[in-house]
């Protein structure tokens, strides 16, 4: 094993998702208020995001979202105007959502050890946001985007979690075999599914998400502190 894939929210970054969602839709609603009713905008974003998550065609997530969102706002103005406003939003007001995010020292220490031991590091977050929004959250976690050899995002990714194609695409992009990798995440349905490909899995329990009664079949299960102990005991990557 020489590569670690990391989920972002709830794994590299502690995130109060309820607060994040509340701030996100409040701020984006205000930011677009001259173009569209905030509640209507929130509904359209959710519909287009849902279409993106369901997709298993070989089309970028950005394309799926944009086509669906464009149809929804046909009588609201030009799609280009909305796209420019989204871009500006992520450059500016999106920073308000940082109030819902918190650094995790044990993950920061773990990442330092993995870098020292020459492991390749990948951000395998659900790619429903533009790259700049993901890079903001990476920095809020105490890292730099340059720490990672690959970052999933909705421009270059063609699938979302929990589709297994999401992980197959990452493996192709980074040129790795499943047995060379370990997926670290806090979501049983979205992260542990990587194990179906032969990727080793480590389930972080601090902000555990498990939506069913099914048995958890992760290779390793533990807290942030447990993961830190785990990486300390790893050999150097070859």
C-alpha cells in the first residue's frame, strides 16, 4: 500500500453539516437575491445536485449540474449570468461557511507522518462543488491543495459517491491498483463502498454517518486518535 484517499468533510475537516447547510443557503440566497427568490434558488440547486449525484453516464458532474440548472432557470435570465455569480460567490461570500468548520489536530499530525513516509495523498471528496470551494475547505482543515496529488471536483469528476465508478475513476486518474490504496472516511455508504473494489478502508467514527442497519464491513474502524496511532505504525511507502 502506498496511497491514501481521504474524504474531506467529517474526515480531514470537522464539519457541522447542519450549520454549514444553513449558512450556505442563507448566504447564496442573499447573493443571488436580485436574480431569483432565495427559496427557489435553493430548490433548484438541490434538484440539479440530485441529478448530478444520480448520474452514472460518462459526463462531467459540472455538465450534469449546469444543464439541469440551466433548464430550471430558463425564465430567470441568462445561464451565463448565473455562472458568473456562482464563481464570484465561491471567491467571496462562501467563506462565511467556515464558521461551521473546525481543524482536527490528530488528522494534521497523521498527514505529516504520511508525507514523511512518502505516501501519496488524494482528496476523494464527493465532487459536488467547484474546485475552488474544495480548496477553501482543504485550507480550513490546515492543509494546502499542493499536499495532494489529486483532488476530486465537479469539473473533472464524472461520478459521485456512493457510485463505485467514482472510485474507479480516481484509480485511473492516479494510476493505482486497488490494493495499493486505502480510503479513509466517516460515511459507511459513501466511503466504505470503496472496499468492493479491493481498496482497503478505514472508517473514522467521530462524525460517523450510517444510514442503514447493514453490518459495517470496513477493514479498520476507529477515532481520529486511533488513525493517528495506525499511521505511526506504518512502514515507509515503497
